[in-house]
C-alpha cells in the first residue's frame, strides 16, 4: 500500500512538472501571434500617419504653387498697360502636335509698356463641354485693347436660372466679379463671385450667357 501511495505521489509530481513544459510552447506561439498582430497594427497606423503627412505636404506645395502663380500674375499685371496706340505685329505661326486630352492655345503678344513681347503657346487640359477662345487685340477708336482668352461653354438648350444676389463690401484695389451659373454637361452649377485685382485703364466684363443658333453659350468675363 505504501508503495502504491509512493507511486501515485511521484506520478503527480511528474505531471505537475511536465504540464508547464507542455503548455509553454502553445503560450509562446500565442504571444508571437499577438506580437505580430500588434506589429501589423502599428505598421498600419504609421502608414496612415505618413499618408496624412504626405497630404499635408502636398497641400503646402499646392499652396506655394498658387502663391507663385498669383505673384507672377500680379507682376504681369503691373508690367502691362494692356492697351496701346501701336498695332500688334503679325501673329507668329507655331508648330505643334495634337495631344489627346489637350487643346493647343496659340501664342500671343503682350504689351510691356514700351513694346510688344511674344508669349509662346501652351497646351491646356481639355474641359468637357467647353471650347477655348483665343486672346486678341481689339482696335477701339485708334487704341488697341487686349482681350484675354478663356474657356467658353458649348452650352445647353435651356436658359440659365436667374443670378443669385451676393452681398459684399467694397475692397480697395479690387473689383468684385459676380457669381455666375456654369453648365457641367448635365445641370446648372453655381460659381460664387470673387475678387479681381484692378487693372489700370480697364473695366471688368461680367460672365454672361448668350443664345446662339438655338444653344446657350457662355462668354467668360474678363478685362476690357
């Protein structure tokens, strides 16, 4: 009997020692799986943070590009009187290739206050439902005025809605360009008004829609 009890005691001790050894590898596998899962979650968090940081960097780059563009436009406006008594030279012929998805806009002559300066043509990304209007110089009673180019909507067959009433406070050195309805190919979309920096000797021509051959055509605003 004593021998049997001794055997049972020894067996229980051995089982107690062996159990952790058996459970140990399983627990370690679980821990490794949890570690890998946590590592993946951390990687995803870091990827999201990096995407947000890249979006912010791209936003800053876009802001800088817009600032540089506005600065160039302001310098360009400061250099130009935009009208002169001298007729512009004959237009140059520029060779170019057709590009899918783009419209070639011909070069033009700018007036820098003393003489005409040639500005080469460029490619403009196509706009669905619009066609490009070339810039030009108009002779008005012996003076030549520059009329800027732009995109004119091909237009719908129905008239645009009535213009919305916009309120604004006068701003020194700027002209308010009122909002207008745009046609996106399927419906009318309102484009709010904005400020345009004044140009000496010019007045702002508002956007308007004109009916031509049974269709409404957008004539973009600009400086005359």
